[in-house]
């Protein structure tokens, strides 16, 4: 028996778009909503946040994507995703033109892989892939990525390893061989994250200690913040450090979009 339940707007694309916007970046979101009443709420929410919706399409014969999230007492979560209208997402010619103007293109895997490949093919800036939900990735997609952001279990899924049976360094070594030139950023929850660039020593970024309430959306907060940092001229290490702090703060609040912090909340420690 659950203690309670609530409904809120989310989805990896929307979460990451709002996270980036709250960090001060100019953001356009590409994706697809359904023909149901919740679609209008997404348009209103994104517009209110200052996220551009010109590339957000509507599939009237589909339902807007849905996630059922079970939050455990520890704050950790388990998520079941029904993509719905997201399956209809494509990278149109209009979208490709806008993507080509972007400093950073951030994609997730709640939309078809083909749409991501098309977007990265049009990109002139940094291409970031948050490879979630987890699963094996094609060599074609991996070769199109500049920065791959995954958690430890997602990294193991990509390389076909057992996350419990293999240590992070072993799994990472396999992943680097697969992704060739991509830098891999591995999020590790309370342990922070690791930045792994082929031919360079790993860099660890520690997370501040917090009392988590709900980890839903923390990974999305991290991804959106890293993308915003890079778009605004930070180095990858600086952007990751900001992302770790933002994501840590988000775990102290319930919900997905509702938990995302603003840059002003982190400002005292930002140089």
C-alpha cells in the first residue's frame, strides 16, 4: 500500500529543457505530445518557463507519453514509461534548421533513435546523448555523440555487462572502446559522477551531502544543467560540477519539473 500519490508534468525531454532554461540558457524543445487535454498543459508549462515550443508537434490520434513512478522510502525510484506520442517524433526540415543554429543539442531515448540520429546529423554544436531509458546502442549512434551521459546501470546496459558483476572501471573501459572519441559522464548518485575521456585520466566530481526526498528527475536536472553550462561557455568539468550541485538540490524536493532549481539558488557558490 502506498502512502499517497500525485500527478505532475515531466518526461525526460521536458524536464531537461526546463532544467536548462532555469540555468539561464535559451532553449527550444523538440518532441511530440498527444491529442489529449494534458498536451495543452505541456504547452502552457513550457511557455511559462520560457522554453520555445515551435518545434513541439502534436499527434492528435495518440496519447501524450506517461510515466508511472514508484518512489521508495529511501527516495530512490522505479519508473515505467509509456512513450505514447513520443513514438511519432521525427526531425523535420524546420527542426534541422533550428538544430544547426544551436550551441548544444541534447537528446534522450524516449523518442525514436532515428529522430536522434537525424538531429545529431544536423547539429553543428556539441551533441549530448543521455542514453536513457537504458539499452544497447548502435555503433552509428555512438559515433555521432560528443558527450554521453549515463548512470552506472545504463552504462552497463550499453556495453552488455552485468552491473552487479563488474566494477565501474571495467565497464567503463568497455564503453570507451565502443564509443571511441566520446567523453562519458557517469552519474553515481550520492557519490557524484566521473568524467571519462579516452586517453585522459578520469576526473571525479563529488556531490554535496543532502537528505533526499525524491530522486525523480535528478538525472534530467543534471543533463539539462550540463547542457546549459556548455552552451554558456563553461568547460565540461565546470558544467558537470554545476550539474551535480543542481541535481543534488533537486533530490530534496518532490516531483520532476517541480523539483528543478534555478541558477539563482546555486548562485552563492557559483564563480
